């Protein structure tokens, strides 16, 4: 062991079990080779503990790859999301596929229903959200058939690319009104860092899951007191207690917050007046 501390949020290790790739870095009773799986549920909560009422720490979207480190007899699994390396527990029933499909297309609208048949009056099987990966098996009229079953509206899907929505500030604006949800990272409910991660992802920029890690990746000290900063559209604003948002213009911030309990746009000065301190700024 080299003594370098690892962040347990993004490294799968416990005293009794760890990912075999961490064997030289952490001590555990047992090391295992994780098993690859793919999420086939619209939104899969990632939990702090293997309990139905456990706190949500993040989420996994349809089509994302997972590494299953431990599959338990109680219907839970300890997993790592390959998209952002986040670690937690999931309920496995009907959620995972052993067949790993190619990531050929993505959902480019906030929500898209999966219909049992190519008919908007057909039964709804699931709901996919912005950024979900899908594999297309065919096309029927205005519908795309999913390889995993069901049909989505064709215009809700676009080929996977590096930058499907390059204007991440505009994308954040599309999410105004989405409810605040601790651990959320979809338009069904989202937290402050989940908002940043999602809009940057759709712009082709990989971003860490949590605001402190985003600050480490993109933040820099303020060049002047915050009121004297020439804020630009698209600037990331890092605040304490741990929070992050995007400047919509020179004085308004778009952020998912627990005060309004939704994604909102408001004067930066009002956020500071509620007790936040601006500690860094940056651009991806």
C-alpha cells in the first residue's frame, strides 16, 4: 500500500471488499474483478447503503455502463457508474442487462416515453431522460425501435456525438423549473452539481459528479471581489457551503438549489445575501 488516500465516492473499496484494480492502493479482506452490466431502466437511484430507504447519492441513466463489484442476496448490488466513477448501491430487479449494447444514440429532449408499440396511444414502458444512451434496432414511421424493446419518437434521438448541445448555458436554461433533488442528475429531479454535469456532458465535456470535484477541475481564484468581477455568460460559479451554478449573463445565475427547490435563474447578489460565499469561478 502506498498510503495515498482514495476518495470512496469514486473508488470501490470497503474494509471487507474492493475492486481488484485497487489492490496496490487499499487494504481489504477480499478483492474481486467487477462484472460489466448496462442499465436498462430510465433512472436508477444510486444509494448510500443497501436499504430501500437509504439516502440517494447519485443516479444512473438508461444505457450507462456499470461495474458490479458485489451482487447481494438481498436484491441489492454494490456498483460503480462507468460514466463518472460514482460508487453506491442499487436495487437490481429488472435494472441491469448482461448484454452490453453499443452507445449509438442519445436522447436529446428532456423526457421521452418508451412505448410498447409504435403508437403514441400504446402502453408506456418507461421514460427516458436527456442524455440517456439507446441502441436503435430499426425505424417505423416517426418511431425508432430500441434494441432493448419498445419505441421512442425518432426526433427525440440523435447519433452519439462529442457535442450534441454545445451551448451548455442554453441547455441549463431548458432545465429551468426542474425540481431540486439531492443526488439527482436528470430532468426528473436534479441537484446543483448534477445540473452542471448534465449540461457539460451534452456539450461533450466530461465533468465530475460533485461540486467540490468540479471546482478542483475547473475552478480558479476570483481576480477581484465578486461584485467587481466581469461575469460572462457560461462562467461557472463555485460557492460555500458547497454549491455551484452557471452565469446566465453578467448578474444572474442558473442553479439547482434547495431554496427555491428547483432549477432557477436569480440575481447572484440574492444568492450571496442568503449566506453563500463565492470562492471560485471557472470555465470548462
